[in-house]
C-alpha cells in the first residue's frame, strides 16, 4: 500500500485514454485512497463543445471498478483542495503543476500543511508527441496514441478491392432525400442538422449546391464529373481562398490526395481541392484526418445528400475499410 492516505487527481478526463490510466494508476500506487475530481459540464464547455458529458467521463473512470477510487465533480479550477484537512497528496501532469503549486500556496495561507505534489510524465504517442484529449478531439490520434493514418499509409497508393462493395453499398451517415435535378432541397435539409464544426463537401454537385445556398464549405473536393460524366457547367471556385490540385485515378486513394486533404485540414482558409481523376473515395480520408465534430457531406446518386459527423466510431470504421484496400 502507498505511503499516502488520500490523494487527489483532477482533470477533464475527456475520452479516457492511456495517459489518464497512467495518472490514476500512479495515484493508486502511492495512496490508499484516490479521489478523482472531474470538471463539470459548464467548465468543460469553455474548452470545447465536443468534450463528452460529465456522466460519460465519470462512467469511464467508474468502469475501472476499483473500490479505492471515488469520483467527484470539479466546479472550479482549484476545487476543494485548498481547504481539505484529510488529504495529503495530489497527482498532476506537467500541464497542471502550476495549479497544484497555487493550491499549496492557498493551503499555507489557510494554516494547512501543503500537499505532496507528485508529477507524472505525459504519456507519449507513437510519434513522440503528447497523448492528450485535445489531440484526440483534433482527430490526430486515437486513445492509444496511434495515428489514424500512419506515415507508411500516407506514402502508399491504396487500390479499391471488390470485397468493399458490400460494405460501401450503404451510405455512411444520414441520407437526406431530394430530387436529383434540385439537390439544394436535400442539401438545405442536411445543413439544418449540422453541428458547430467544420463543413467539408465532397463532389461537384454538393459543392455547387452549397455555393448556390450562399455557403462556402471549409473544404470542397471536386473532379469535374458527376456519375462519371463530365460536367458542362464547372464549379465556380472563385469563392474559395485557396485552390489545391491532386492526382487520384478512379478506384484509388493516392498519396497526392491524402497530402492535399491534410494540407487543407491544417489551413484556416476555405480550400477547394481539384482532383485530377476521381474524388469518390475521399470521404474515407477526410474522416480519418478530420477533427471530431466535422460535418462531411457528399452526394448519393439519384437519392440525395448524405451528412456524416466525424467521431471516433466513424474513424474506426474508415480505418478498417482502408485496411482492406490493396496497397502498392
């Protein structure tokens, strides 16, 4: 059993990951009892609208099923630690070390013994970066610190395989129906349901429909064709701040396409990617590279518009689908 009696651990604990496990396990090693203080929904919303609810974050910690752990709601940055007489230690990361030092200053002014501060190093992802909830929400890594598209995959050409026919037959997302010659009707319905994240449109007709509605998507991907027939009226790309080009033949996902989407994702300017070839498979890469909460729209021939939000489950599915492509 640890040398301390009661240890405090505080944080947001969004999308419980390996770094969180490291922090709590260290606290369990040094103390008999561990109090985990989880930021309230009102506190977390000030950081990001895509942070999980308090109850979901709390449930992730309770799922550890350790009777030495109790969970509590943190209503302010310091919590009750400056006034607690029954706690003797606090575990933190380098990021929250300053808060712990401030807690001890307040404890001294309150006539209390300072807490023993135990700093735990960051968990590291597969590329040496910090494994954090913010980088998970940014869509860069999963909860184990693995990239959704690794460096090898970025350099490979991925070839469509017939085994994917059945899996890609149904749209990935919510279908909004509308007449084929007036796609703006279906698009308007889809736009009413977007969440407050970036908007990415795949396909010439989708991009044109949004522009006709007065909406410039953050990223648009076009190839000059619809249903593999060349469009007589090309998309007017003058509204976009940046124009990129890439080469991506039909039935492939090329390094050129991946790099272009990655560049567009990292830009804060509206970007149109003109694909020399075909952009039909681009949503797979878009979801893998996009932040959590991104809105992705693409056309469903003769049916309407599909809207899919990027979340971890969608990223997992896209990763699995990409793994079934042949690579060269």
